[in-house]
């Protein structure tokens, strides 16, 4: 074992009091964050001493400590005791001392409570925090979760998200109001067919499509573009062709497991996924996607729009949506995996089989309520909350207002309904 890896493992064992454990497995991994930085982690699994041989080579028996450590900062990304059972004699909390728990999180993460994270809710046996910037919510959002057993012994700690540096934040004073965005709210009210599994039918409901509105009212950021923490290249190009390719598309298996070396980790070698997609690569991807569609979707010229490209696991992933969008809450989508060197499509995922589940649902009832009437009913229930949102073009977090509504209007009778109950 490399001495640097051993040092990380030994310090983790000491920190969490794993004297009643033995090292079972360890591996190196890497990922790329929203700023194109490569983050290397060491994943370590410790088995309780009373477990001599697991029943399954891939299983983790109760009490196993699974720890993820960021290699170059030595910070703990997560620690989970399987089954919420700990045999460790290390970290222990007074469950009633919330301030003490928060102080430990601050020391562990280097983050400041109230400025970079805040309490979101109490969960069974622990606390759940959300990322913030000076108390303002963030999107995509980070989170911190901590749990302990009846004795106060740590059973789970995890931190996810960017938690950006000051340089990545374009600070501003929030100035939006619902009155100022009324025209946008009207546009965002859509007639949507929600599937009711209980009734086995499609319910027509007017609902507000979430959107972020920049603080200067100059532009908007669709909700779908910031739900993930990976960076992407926006394309938004419809794909057309004159003739199909008369040869069947054959899927090729792709390997999503990367073998990361110690040398790569400690030299902080940039991952291939950290490279920006060039204009030339973008054009090659468009051609590859077009050829794929000409094979597998020969009659669909002009029906698909290439929305985004992004790198993941050393492949380039293309996301496509249909140009014609119906009223269903779930929309048709293609996820296409492209060889990043040969620019050939290797595999794809089509969500059509999932959408087919709704084909047996009864058709939408007759719509009796017009959009203008629905908007009047729901206008007083609209929400506009400040958010710092990552803008992929500016490469910064910018202040926005998140327009949303928890309620909708039944288009058959005008009744206000809680959307989460549909």
C-alpha cells in the first residue's frame, strides 16, 4: 500500500475511533465539480472485528463504516455506519446540544453556519442542513446531513454540493417582487396532464412551471438546466436529415467504472471530464447524433432537439428532447452516449417505455377552465423567493428569484389543488 494512502487510512481510523474494526476494502475515485475542478476521493470500508467473512464479497455487514475522504484536503465527504449501528469509540454528541453539533460541522467542513449552510429540518435521529449564501438559498443546492444513535454516537455524516468560494459569487441586493414578474408568471402557467395512479387517469391541471428570474429582470434560467451539479454545453439545435441510414443501430456496452491510480490522485491530474467541449467537438457530436437518429429514428427528422452536451465517465453525453411537447407532466427524452475520441454513438436511453405506462390511463376530461381564469384563481398563491443560481455562461452564482407555486387549478372544475397530492 502506498504510504500516502496508508497515512490517510490511519488518520481516519484514529479520528473516528475504529479500534474495533479492520480494513476490508479501499479504492480511489474522481469526479468533476461544476467549476470543472477534478476532485479525488479515497473510499474506505471498515468491517467490525466480529465479522470474519462477509456472506457476499460485495455486501457490507451491519456496523460497517463506509468512509469517503477527499484526497488532497483530507476532508471527510461522508461516513456511514451500515444499519445505523456503530462499534466505534470515537465521535459522540449530546443530542440536545444543537449548537455543539453545528460547531463540530463547522470545524469539520470549514464552513460558517448562517452564511454557507443553515438548518433545513430535523430528521429522525439527526439534522439536515442546506447550502446557502449569506442566508439565501442556492441552486443547485448542497446539503449536510448528520445522524447519531440513542447514545449520541455518530452513525452518518455527509456533505454534498459546491459551497462556492467568494470569487464565484456575484453579490447583489435582492429587489424582485411578484408584481414585477407578473408577465412572466402568466407565461409560466401551463396546462399539464398529471397521471393519477389511484384513478388510472390523466388529470388536466394548470400549474406554474418553475423558473429562475435574474434580479435585473434581463433573463431567465429554466429550472431543468440547474438541477444537476455537472457542467454542460447548451446546444438547443433541432436535428434534420433528408435520407435515413439503412443499417440497424447496435448498442455497444460502456464502462462506467474508472481505474484511478495513486499517482493521478496525488498529482491531482485533471480528469478527461474536466475538459471543455470545443466548438469542433460540438459539431462532431451533432453529426454523430444525427447519424444515430437516422439509424434508430429514421422517420423523426426535425422531431428532436439536441439540448445539451456534457462529459461524464470519459464519454460525451447528449440530451435530446422532442420539439413538439404535449401536456404530459413527463416529457419524451433521449440520453445518448458518445465515444469522446471517435465521436460515435455507443449507447442510448429512451424514456418511451416509462411513458408507455400511462397509455392505459383514461384520456383527459374536457377542459372547462380557460388559462386567464385559472391564473386569477392561483395568482395569490404564487411564490417568489431569492436564490443564488449558478449561471453556466457567466460561470458565477447570480442572484435570482425562483418563481414557483405549490398549487394548481383543476381545469375541469376550477378547484385549487395541492400539486404534491396528485
